[in-house]
């Protein structure tokens, strides 16, 4: 879809929920008709504007789960209920599934929020969702309690220190869940992942090995959000990830030269992942 | 099917539609994709001789008829440019125009020398970006002396670096008193052609709820359909006076717009902002529309249309 008017709308923050020590959910007083997987640009006048995935758009409110990691997200975290922010969008592609499918979600960090929104939709479509979430420790888990309340959504928790659920990486737990589903005779139809690139790389490799479809949220440094500046273009395909992504099917992701290797900074310079 | 190819300063283009500088021009693969989508050639984002930071976001905003941008020409410097141009050559055959910029005269010399070694097909000197005004920007775009000096220096630098025959075009600003006199002076200083025009203004958009300018830089260059009549007029004026090779740029969205630009005197037609209005596929769409128009109007060779709007003496 082409977007002609990209001027930000200024709205009030209706509510702020502290989810854990890093992440707050901002509830904004508007709906943009955003689909799970899509993102919006959030603007603070005279400071900056950055992309954030939609954690819920229920037709009345827009939810964003924002981790405080630097100057802009810290400034957002300093805002109070009733303060104003600018938003424009929605931009990008969405996660998609078919009725009655069995799905596996792999989430890390704030990636749990957009996948929670998608779980909401998938659950309503009669899908069975295996929601694998990981965090360094129990108190950094995000949106797990909310996800557990959804019908046919099973939350599988992994923590690095073993303070909750499986002890170790969620990617190891993911393999186990996929294999259990196979053993049950109802294998996973599609894997969905959003979060750190190393985690998504593991999900892509598993999907390829097991010949399972996958949809991956490829996040690159975004400026305009609508396919003009070129900063977010992915190598291999050369397409802007803000328009042809962030959600891309596995076949596309496998053609990317940068996936799992590097991303580009605000100058377009390659920054290699060191994992 | 009409022959859509054109010769520009001795370089062959399969069709006259070229990606304008600054749009989808950060990486080789992105520019190659623009060619796969139908463009006859590409222009890099402006290249600096050193790392150069852009402005904070928002940097690009649009309304129905225009775009304002103050990206601030971020660039990672020559090492990245070298790598990307080498990669572009691996994956794409279409001509590559290296657009260069600097904060001072010496910068243009330095980047010209770097670029000469990268072997682009053409060099475009950006003397006209309205959103880096604090640097050389406006003072140079408006000065006959400075714009001809930079042209001469770049030509000399290219020759010194072993590329004396690399064609040079100078990209002009519309925000000047007399664009034809600037064009004349840079051509006399050795430019092989002209690109007209860069963005207009700068302009400003204010959000009324917060009473704040939206762009972080407050002001930004205006582009898109709103500026097309200006671009057509300037191309027309320059062609009438100089009959030189021109890259006509500004507000082209459709095949009809591109033909209009060629009739005004353009040999190549730059397309930037249209990506916002019609998506990444816009290049092929415009080329198809030009072809259809030629077929419908009995035009066999598109290049016959160059300067057609001018009276025959
Ligand atoms: C499609 C998409 C969806 C996102 N969704 C969320 C979300 O739901 N919740 C959330 O907390 N964060 C999300 N992010 C990341 C978020 O945009 C950045 O982490 C944030 O802007 C950091 O800005 P800062 O000034 O606080 O920190 P900085 O110190 O400027 O940056 C910290 C790190 O964040 C990343 N980053 C910074 N700016 C950008 C940018 N413009 N585009 C992409 N990455 C950037 C970089 O990796 C950088 O190293 C998303 C990013 C993208 C591309
Ligand atoms: C987002 C954006 C970035 C631009 N960056 C540059 C640049 O780096 N160097 C340059 O010479 N022109 C730059 N321009 C100007 C364009 O190349 C072009 O001259 C102008 O936008 C008019 O054409 P258009 O209406 O087709 O976009 C930029 C324009 C836009 C919209
Ligand atoms: S963020 Fe500008 S092209 Fe994607």
C-alpha cells in the first residue's frame, strides 16, 4: 500500500505500564488500523523519531512496548500519562497465517510484544500457538502472562539463568517444541520470529533444515519508514526492509546477504554482529 | 516498441530514466534493484571525502503533493563508496553516476580524486543541497565564481587522478536569481552537462498541536509534483541558452512527465520522490508509459523528442 501523507499525528499517552525494568507499554489514544508485524514511527519534537512495532491496535488504542536502550527510548520512558507524542504509520508488512494452523512463535526482548499481538489474531483464527519466549532472567520476561490467557496459546519460557522455565536459550527450547509437535503427529506449519538477529538466524536455520515455512521480522536502521531514504535496504535483494519487510518469508530471508552477518548504521556503514 | 536509448556525454543509457541522488542510493544492491525495476542508470547518494553525519529524524515527511527532506546527506566516506561501487559493477551493467559533495572547496577536490579511482561512468557535482546551508550549500549554489571554481577544480582533480575524460555534470539549485548564468559559467569552466534541479526552498511544515516544526532540522528541501513546473522551466531555459546535455530532475512521476522534461531539453530524466508516490516499481512504470506514448504517437526514437518544445529557428 502506498502512503501519501506521512505527517505525524500528535496524540496523548493514555496509560503507561511498567512491564519490567527495561520495558514500558505506552497506550496511545488512537487507532491506525495497524496489523501485527507492522510498525509506526514515534516522534518527540526537536529530539528524534524512531520505529517501534505495534504491540496491539484494537481499533481504539495503539499499544507500543518500548525498551529503554538509548537517548530516544530513555526520553520516551521519562514521559508521563497525558503527555503527547507524534506517530505516523502504520508501515511495513504483517505476519500472516491461515485458519486452524499450528504455529510456533519465537520471541526475544521486545519481540514478544508484536508476537503477542499476532497471537491474539492467530488465536481468534482458531490456530494453535506454541509461544516460545526467552529472557536472561525471570523478571525480564515480557507479555508472557498476557499471552497465557489467550485461547490455544501455549507459552514456553526459557531463561538463561533458569529462574523460570527451561534453563538456557529459547532457541534450544524451540527445537524441542518443534520436535514434540512432530512426535505428536501435528507438526508446526510455520515459525514466526521477532527479536535479536542471532535468535532469528537460528529459527531460520531450523525452519530450513526441517522444511517448515517461516516469517521473520528483519529490523534494519530506519529513517523514513516508507521506502525512500534507502538506509534500511537489505543486501542481496536490495529492497527497503521498511516496505518489503520488516516481516519477510523465509525464502526471501535466505536470499539476503546481510541476514545474521551485519546490519548498517545511520551512515549506511556495515556493522557486523559479533555473536 | 520505440528505441528508448539515449547517449549522454558519450555514455550509453538503455532508457533515459535515472535514479536521482539521495533516494534509495545508500547501497549497491539497492541501486542494482532500481535498475532491475527498470531504470536506465543510477546516481549515488552524495559522497563525501570523509564520514559525514546527517540530521536526526524526522528527516523526510510527505503530504499529498510534496516531500520535504532534511536527511542532511549522511555518508560513511570513500571506503564504503569504493566497496559499494565495486559491488554494483559485479551485479549491474547500467551506468553509475557518482554524485559528490563537500563542506569546503578542498573537499570537492579530495572526493573527486577518490571517485576517479572508483571509475564511475559520470561524476555529478552537488553544489546545491538546501539543507546543509551552514556549510558550503547555498553560498556556492548562488555564486557564479564559486560554482565555476568548483567545476574547474574537480575537472583538474579528475585529470590528475588519471581520469581526464570522465564526464562531469553540475547539479544546480533552483534557488538562485539566474540559473542560466550559473549553467553558462560551469559549462565554460569545463562541465560536460547540467543537472537541473535540486530541491526547492527550503520549506517548513509545522505541527500545530505542539507548535513545533516537524523536521528535526526545522527546514528541508522541497521535491515532488509541486516542483515539476519549476524544473521544466529551468531545463527549458538552460537548453535554450546552451543546448548542452541536461539531466532534467524534479517532480517526475509518470511517463508523460518524463516526456515533458525531454521536450524541455533533458536527455536524461532524474526520478527521486516518485518512489514515495508509486513505490519501488516506479522506474519500470515510467519507462513503460513512455514507450506506450511513443507507440501511440508514432515516435520511433525517443531521443528525437529532446528539446522538441523549442521553436525551430
Ligand atoms: C521495524 C522496527 C521495529 C522496532 N520495534 C521496537 C519495539 O517494538 N520496541 C522497542 O523497544 N524497540 C523497537 N525497535 C528498535 C528501536 O527503534 C530502537 O531500539 C530505538 O529507536 C533506539 O533508539 P535510542 O535513541 O533509544 O537508542 P540508540 O542508542 O540510538 O540505539 C540503540 C540501538 O537501537 C537500534 N536503533 C537505533 N535507532 C534505530 C532506528 N532508527 N532504526 C532501527 N534501529 C535503531 C540500533 O541497533 C542501536 O544500536 C524497532 C526497530 C525497527 C527497525
Ligand atoms: C530524500 C531525498 C534526499 C536527497 N538527497 C540528495 C543528495 O544527497 N544529493 C543531491 O544532489 N540531491 C539530493 N536530493 C535531490 C534529488 O536528487 C532531486 O534533485 C530532487 O528531489 C528533485 O527531484 P524529485 O522531485 O524527482 O525528487 C534528495 C532528494 C530527496 C527527496
Ligand atoms: S527507512 Fe527509508 S527506505 Fe526504509
